[in-house]
C-alpha cells in the first residue's frame, strides 16, 4: 500500500515510519487515521520486522488533529439527536483504532520526538513502548484548550506511565511539558541534543532489541500489556502459561550457547 502521510520502509529487521507533512506540521488528517492502522497491519504480518521506529520531519513531531478536517466530521448528520450522538460515538471509536493498533503491535515501537508533540500526538506516543526526544521537544495535552476531553487514548494509557497528580495537572491545564521534565519523570527514556541524534538513538535501541529472540520480545510485550488489567496473581499465572506454551523452540538454547561462548545468537524471524 502507498502511504501519503508518512514514508515507510523496512531494513535490518527495523520498520521505520516517518511522518512526512512538515509543511502542515504533520497534523493528523483523514488519510493519517486510515493509514496508521493499515501500516501496523502490514507490520504485524511481516515476519522480518522485530522493532518499529516512528519519527517525523520538520520543526515539530506533530501538531495533532487536523482541525479543518475534524470540523467537517463532527456535525449532527441525523435529525434525531439521539441517533446523531450514537453516530458520533462510533466516529470516536473509529478514531481510537489507529493508536490501539500501535499499542497492540506485536513488536516494540519506539517514538523519536522533536519539537512539539501536541494533542493527538500525545495519544500517539503514549501508545508506543518507548519514547526518546530531542532537547527542544515538548508535549501538550491540548484537548482541554479547545474545550474537549481527550478521547483517543492519552487519558487511558498515560496513567500507566506517570503519577496521577502530574497527569491531572497536565490534562487540566494543557500546559507545555518540556523535555527536561518529561525525562526526569520517566516519560522519556532519553533526551538527545538534536533531532538527528534522537532518531539515531532510537535506531540504536531498535537494533539492540532486534538482536534478541523475537519470540521472547513478543512475549515480554504481550505479558506487560496484559498485566495492565490484571492483579499480580493473575499476571503471574498468565506468564507461567505463556512460557509453558512458548518455550518449545530453539531460541533459549541458542541464547544460552551464545552467552557461554561470548558470541552473538542468531534467531529465526517470527511466523507471518
């Protein structure tokens, strides 16, 4: 599939999604909402992909939702107000799908952020596994500034990443949250001086992940994601069943032999 809001290619087991509309501040237009689920469906069926890097172009990572497009989608299309609201609910649910696809991706997803990451951009990167940023990056839960409740993932995912008091401050005020704060509070894993170094750092991390057993990496992500909705006891049972089912191949043997021989293990790709 040809994509219009980002470029996409795979090399050395790493998929790279790069937002490519800098002249529009990489805002999220209709095509974006259609193309993100499509590219992650492609990733999930490509056995060569072991990690994903999402980066952007221009001054800002993304200014969030394309308000010109969104303004034309939110009107009451049905004369009955109840039916119109039910229709709009389904519209919101459809817009939640792209970032759920990121969250559910079977391989780790790393966001490399420069400049502003605003509104829908925060929804986007909170669905990623790892975030790194340039020194000039900042984040804004923008929705409160246009008098709406963030509704495509931020308020559901960010509580697993940050303390409640900070989340509520950021969501209630819509203030800029800068890189130095975000890394100190654990939202960013690393901060790099420049955009170029940020992307390079994301790729270095992706290469290290890609060198590990892809079966183990997929299992770690699945267990961590499932554990968000489980008690500790339920999570322990889940991982016990996972390992009982999945530790049947050669990956562990290869990894142990490589460790003992101080070499590097080679692992087969996941199945398509």
